[in-house]
C-alpha cells in the first residue's frame, strides 16, 4: 500500500485511505507529553517500599529512623489509609460460582494492612523532596516480617494444605465458574466416535508497555479538589473507581488526566495502588506527589496476563465433525483480584470456545485461583488468545489424529450460516471463514510446502506449518448484556462533535488513544462525513474535565463503539446544519442535499459550504432562534447491540535447527476480516504489533516465579521481549464482511495478531517436531531438549 | 544511584594515586556494566576514576608479533580497525558482535577484561589467542589472567594499559546468544597456530572463560568440524539456569566450535 501524508489531502480524506498518522510528528520529534513530562510546582516524589517476600505477616513497621532522614516529607502505611477511611482496590466484575455463591474477593488495600501477598506488594510509601532521598529513607524503614509458607504454583494452590492467601477464599479459590450445557455436552461425548484430548499451559506474560506507569496527584485546598495525571487507558473509569469505591473524593472534585500514554496492552486499564496513593497522599502532604515506575517495578507490579492450565476434550463423529467440546481451566489470579481480572478467564474466554466452528455442545469450567504472585488481568486479547490457543491447538491435534489435512478438517467444521448462535452466549452476526482460509493458503503457498520441507530436510532442518483460524469478540459491549453477566459498568461510548464558527471541528471522545492512532482515524471519519480537510479536525480525549464521560480503550472497542458514537453525533450535527442551511438558502429543508461538504438545493446550483453553515449557526442571524438553537455542537452515547466478531486465518511456517533448538519463522501469513477498514496502514501496524506479541508468547516470553514466589524474570536480562530480528516479515491480507450491527461496519483490529499468532506458531512447531508436546515459550533450550529426547529414543530403538 | 566523587585524571600516575589512596574507589572504563549497577544501587563506590582521558590508553598498533590494543579502545574501533581486520580478523568480528551499537561505542577492551563477566566475549579471544595483558607495572599471560567468575590476576588498583594479541594462522569466533540478554550463552573462539589449536569458551562455564583442551588437541591433528563431532564436553562444570541446562550449554559449545572451525577450515 502507498502511504500518504495527512497534509497532502487538501480536501477530504476518505474512509479507506492509508494516511500517515497525524500524531506521529509529535511523537517522533519528542513533542509528546507523557505523565512523567509534567512537573507541578512544589512537587514531591514518592517511592514505594515493596515486599521482598511472597507471603508474610507484618508484625510491625518502624518508620521513625526513616522519618528523620534528609528531605523526607512523609511516610505513609496501611494504618494511615485506615485512618482516612480509604477503601480497598476493587474488582469490578462480579462472577458467581456454579453453586451460586459470589466470587470471593480478598481484601486489596493500596498499602498493606498486616500482610503482604506477593513480591512487590506495597508496604509503605516515602514522600520526599527528591527521589533519591525517598529511596534512602525507604532503606531505613524497619519492617518486621513473619515469613509464611508460599503458594506460588497454580497447579498446587488449590490442594488441601496449601498456604492460604485470603481467609475469605478457602483452597485459594476465588470462584468455580461454568458456562454451557453440561448434560448436552455429556450426551455429545457419549455418542462420540473419537475423543481428542489436550493438556495445555498458557504461559504468563508481562505486558511491557514502552512507557512505564506514572502518576502525579495534586490537591487544591482552595477548591477542595484533586487532579490526577496518570497513565490510564480509561480516565473516567479510574475516576469512578477512585470516587465510588476507594473514596478519595467525589467525582466532581476529582479530575483525571491521561495525557499521551505510551502503550498499554491492557495493563493500564486497571486502578493500581501507586496511582491511588499519589492522589490520596497529595492532600495529606499538601503538595503534589509524583511517581514514575522503574522498569523493575513494572515487572513486579503491573498486572500480568494469561497463565492458564487447561484440560480439554473434543468429541467427534465418524465423519470428523465436532459433536462437543469440554474444557476445564485453572486461571491464575495472582495475589488479588485486579480491576477486571474476574471477567478475563470467564466471559472473555469461555464465550469464545466455539471458535469458527459449528459446535453443537460446549461445557466449560473455570477455577480462578489465588497464588502469591502479582495480580493477573487483561493483556492484549485478554481471554480470547487463551481461547484461540486452546481451540486451534486441539483442532490441529484432531486433524492429525484423524489423518486429515488440517485446513480441510477446519473447513468442514466451519460455521457457514449467519447469524449463528453458539452454545456459549455469543451470536455471530457475519463472517466468511473459508474466504480468509483460502486467501491465507494461497498467500502462504501451501501447495509448495512439501517441496520446501524436503529441501530443508536436506540441510538438516525441520520444517513445519501451522494454522490458526481465530475468532474474537470485540466492540465491548452491549451494556445490558454485560450487566446481566456481572459487569459493574456499562460499555457504551460517548462522543461530542463541536463545530467552531469557522467550520473546523473538535471531537471529544470517551475512548482513549495510547498508540492506536485515534487522532488520525477518527479525524478521517469526520473529514469524510463533513467534507472538510483532515487537518481541520482535532480529537480530544483523556481528560475528565473536557470529556464528560467515557469508557476508555481496550478490547478493540474504539473503532466499533467509539466511532459509532461519533457517527451518531455527526448525524445530529448534519441534521441541524441541514435546517440552518435551508434558512440560508431560503429553501425547504426537505430539498436540501448534503454532499462533498456542501449543502445544495436539490436540482439547482444553489449551494452553501459546510463552513458557512457553521458560521451561520453561530451568528444566528438568518434563522428563528425560537425554533433552532444557535450553535452547532452535538453529543451522543452509543450502546452496541452486539459484540463484533473479527476473524481470520494466520499461517506460520517454521524451520527448526535440531542442533541448537533455534526456531526460524521463515514465513508468517495473516489474513484478517476486520469488517470495514478506516485506515489500512494503521490496521496493518496493529496487526504487525499483535503478531510480534503473539510470537513473543510462543517463542520468547514467559514470566517465571520460583517456588519461594521470587520473580526470576525481573528484567530484560531474563525476560525475553521480542526484538526486530526475532520476528519475520509479515505477509498480511484482508477479507471483508461488514459488521451488521454498527453503522460503519467496523469489527476492530487491535488484538487479532496477539490472539491468532501463538497457535499458528506452536502448530507449526508441533508439525516440525512431530510431537504435540511443545510448551510456550518454545525457547531454543526447550526445543533442543525435545529434539534430544527424540534422538535418544531413536538411538534406543536401533 | 548513590552519591560518589567523580575524577577524570589525565595521567596514569594520577589515577593510580587516587586508587591507591582509596580502596573504595572504582575505575570507570566505559561503564557498560558499572553504570547500570550503580543505577540499581547495587554498588556504592566512594569515587569513580574515569580512565577515558588518560593519554596512551587507547589506540591500535601493528607489531612484529601481531597487534597491540590500548585498554580504553572502544569495541566499535576494534571492530572497524583495518589493522585488526588484516592481522586477526576474527578479533574484529568478535568486537563487532559485542552488545549493541551503543555498548560498542562506549565499552572498552580493558573494562571488559577487568570485569571478567563469565558471559563477556573478549575473554574468549584473549585466552584462545594466548594474548598478554599489560598493566601499569607488569605483563600477565592470558593463562594466568582469568581466575574465575569476575576474578582476575589484577591486584587492587592495578590498571590494564594494553593487550598484546599475537597473530595466528587462523582464528574464528562463533557465538550463541542468550535470547533475553543477548550475552553469550556459548561463545567459542578457535585459534590455530603451527604449534597448537586453542579453543576458548565463554558464556558456558561455571568459573568463567575456559580452554576446551580436548577440542584443541583433536583439532591440532584434524582441523575439521567432523573431528569435534566425536567429542562430548562434560557438562558438570557448566552453568545451568532459566535459559538452558548445563547439558544444553555443552551441546552449544560443541556446535559453536564446529561452526567456528567450519568457517575457516
């Protein structure tokens, strides 16, 4: 595709144009403003004393020596939180167990009260004139810990006798949830001709946004109001939680500003201890309080992702068609339930287990388990990568066990009629799974694979190919639906379109860009709709004083939901402008046509451009203000009527060097159906980034704790982030079925790569190595161990 | 980082005087390990003695025996030196594989050798090439210089001035990188002279760089990858960690040795 500068469009930037991102000039020239770039007069610096133990009772905390250190302004602990009646951090999605009981949410104070439950848990905060002084003083705090036995492993934490994290949650179990029809699924298995089973580990990941979390809290004693600058993906939700649950301040006395944010991947959805403490402490000390995470703090305390143990079985009939699917998953929650943690392994996971396939019966059980590790919550894809990995691994394994071609096995089980009601809540509105499979197979040159494999074998290399025909549910989400499933909030989005008298436009959105390119994509929509140049459109977001309310950005929702709200507001703007244009043109409103940025009297050449109508709206000279209010500003709330269902097919081809265990991804093909695409260049970038993270999960990344609950992968010396030379060139393509439930036909693209890629890579690895047992991350050492075991078995057989 | 005094002497004697007067002072020779250590508050020296402005500590000279490289010469300068490329091209190749571009522009030969990180690259070249480490008051042969993890023959306050690398018939370096840190998990430098073959291994040994003498002996009579194929390195003295077992490292050492030999056989 050819990239074009946004400024090159003197008139309209149409939907579908690959314009360069408006925001990139700011970012690439160092003019972006991130939370840490802000400094407030008189600001102090916070440093958090963190638990060195995974599980310990705190007998006492002696801060007297530390308090006397140079530059110390204050030192606060859980006792001070209690004194100010500051509430716990909460999990905002209520899940009920099979027996009807509500989930068991362990107390999660922003600063520990009597107990620490993971390495990095927050014990105290030192607030000082400088960060160095704060660190010096923190080293002088004397904490008397009574170390407790540690439940570090997901596999054993539910066992009788395992150390207990929360009194409220016996067997460290937060909930035992189920979805689907157990009896129907049992019946399906009873008549199965073949049952394919699979045990999987979905490895724990650290999110690693480029910008670490940061916060500045400031209290204005005159207004009795707080301002919190912070790295959040959803400033209004942060404010709501801080007001309604934590009790820092009422909403109208708390302003949350999320300025430029350098990546989130989900990890910045949540309300954490540090941001909460900065806001609260700013009133206690009477000065602004600033905190910026160091990378090692990010590893310790940002919510991690994934971390499932799953056993699954697929029931097939004599013709290789799926009869039923049953799944039991244990999901690691870490030490506390993070903000949306409970929804990830449940309604964002179990509901996706039908994949692209016609499955008559599904039954899924999920146990949510506390361990002495950092909290686990949404990370790019959030539940859906875990579902896709499971479905696509067992489909591949089933095809191999049946001796069928993996593509054709998938194809014959594809859903082909829409809308399609799955047995696990979701109703797919549209899709064409064969189209993306066919296109991907053609791009990946499946026909040529056997020859490539033979050629590689001559060089002593093992080639394999793997498919991942994924589906995800995006456009989160119909509010009444998620409300009935336990969500504490609605998931609509808001927009306000403000047309200025000179005809340029500000759009206020409740979604939040932290790398997605909304300033360009959203402006493109407005430009196309109003017929004005893209540089006459500004997108405003990330400030609760500017945008009235919104739900933020995650779950690939900003296009499907956020832009739909903008469309609704634009509809209202156009309707009003049409009335005003009729007066300006002295014509009947019914005769006014709006096209190419001009209001025209049908059948004549009498026309008035949009900007002139805007000016007319504000001068209000030529229409009766008793009938039409002056001004041109409209707002809208859009609540989706269904999820959207992006889907596609990724194909990975690998070559393994059995001598070293090194895997080379020689070809990666991604064909995605995102519905209507606004800006293909931005979409392609989202796909690239997602695949890089998916390959990271498959081959490189894995958070490791030892049996004492110490984080082994606490820095980039041991946690392998994908680098440019770890990922191949990506061959990407699109197919399109319009989403039928939103006005633009958009499905969403932000997570697809991270959802699809791990299964594609591991299916290729298992093909290359001839074993289904290839764990993630499939590091060179792991792969070599597999190759070596196979060689030893061959030697023994000879 | 804790507070410290910063000194930047212009003469060797001046640096020695500071270091001998203050046993808690540390030399700064590029700082690619030391600065991150300080930033994490893992070291608290009283003073840093920056060696970068001392005359005569950097530069590359061709000698009758080979090439002499000043201790404060940056990796990038070794990598692109026409002299090194001509006399011992494998040494330039090795320097060009250290860290990333930023590390190569700041890190130095002497800094790497004084630190003697078990996963550093230069120790393999120094040991395989049988180089001589010259300090402010003596010369130390490679066989005597490396004494274990982060341990060397250097005395307190002793400053490396230069390293003398003898020319050899053939040499090559093959490295397998740790996927996360990109340090060597198995770095093998093979050097062949008329008299012997020396195979030095970094990144894998529990006690740092070591000579794989068995491989050297075999290669002295049959300089081919096939000769190495028959060997098995005992893993009992090799490192084992998150990134690979001792057995895996033994395999990597063997494969890297084969690949180094193959590149010059």
